[in-house]
C-alpha cells in the first residue's frame, strides 16, 4: 500500500464516510423491503392499515429519518472538507455546527433511548408495542435495523468524530426536550384524529397515573442517554476542553 493510500485509509473522514454510506444503504434497503410487505391484502387488516397510516408518528420512524438526514449532513461535511483540502469555509463551519448539535442533542440520546425502551417493553410483552398481525408482518431483520442497529450507528460516529465538551449543555438539552415535547404533541394529535395512540401501551395506561409516570420516565431516559455520550467521549478521547487537536482531525 502506498503512503498516500495508507494516509487516506487512516483519515477519520474516510472511516466516517464509510459509516454514513452504510447507514443510508441500510435504512434505504429496509424501507424498500417494508414497502413491499405492507401493501395489497396486508393493508386490509385494520391493525396493519392503522400501523401503516400512522407509522410516521412513531419515535422509531422519526429516529430513522434523523439518522438518514444526519448521514447526508455528515457526508456533506467530509466531502466539502476534502474538496477544500481541510480549509474551513463559512459554509463548512455552519454545517459542522449543525452536525454536532444534531448528533449531541437528538441523534445519540434518542437512538439509545429507542433501543433501550423498545427492547425492554418487547421483552415484557410484544403486544403492548404492536398488534399480533403487525408482528407477523415485521421481519426480524427489519425489526433489528430500526430498533437495534441504530445504536452501532451512533457509537461508530462517537468513535470516529472527536468532539469537544460543550461550554454549556443548556442548548443541547433544550433542543432534546423540545424534540420530546413535540413528539408528545404529535401523539395527542393522533389521539384526537383517530381516537387512539399509535402505541397499544399508551392506550392501555391513558387516564391513569402510569401514563404520566411513563412519559416522565421517557424524558429521564433520554436525558440520561444524553449525559452518557460525554462519558463515552471522555473514555475514548479524554476530556478535551481544548479544541486545537480536534480541529486537525475533523
């Protein structure tokens, strides 16, 4: 291997770009696969039809779209950086700022929260997350793509993208919790429109103290997941308060 090829292979940008491409391919192929399943006769079942109509109001779907958008954003940052030979332009700085905010405030905590919450409830009873007819149609590989493999995606990024500890976590936590409140508003919009929540569990506990406790628990889980990412960053790179070395590898 030539020296130049070796340098490119070890450049974190190329490693990240590979991860972005894999992420986009994984979610795109899974989306195509699921579209071919949920059609024709399958959609005549009322449970399947409801799931298909309101899947866009589920946190898993939001997270999948966020991962795809982030992959495109990260890919754009690294391509621009390579085309400008590492020189920071105003556009590149803006895109990097958006990338870092999106990852820290939403992508990492929500991806981890979705995985933990889904599999915890699924282990207790799959029926509280989706009706049996939907479970039969959802292939195990698709289930893992949208509920399991989302965690390796963010861990890969955490390893390949050195980040400086923010001077204040206030902005990140504000964005995270605005996201949470917006999602809850969408849940109640769905209840208003269809008479039920998209998740059977919420329909079961709505109107009881457990409903409020569950929502509060989700808020706590996402905020703890946000905090966890900085322990992971500190473990991998050390507590980087000086961004000088980070600038060289971004």
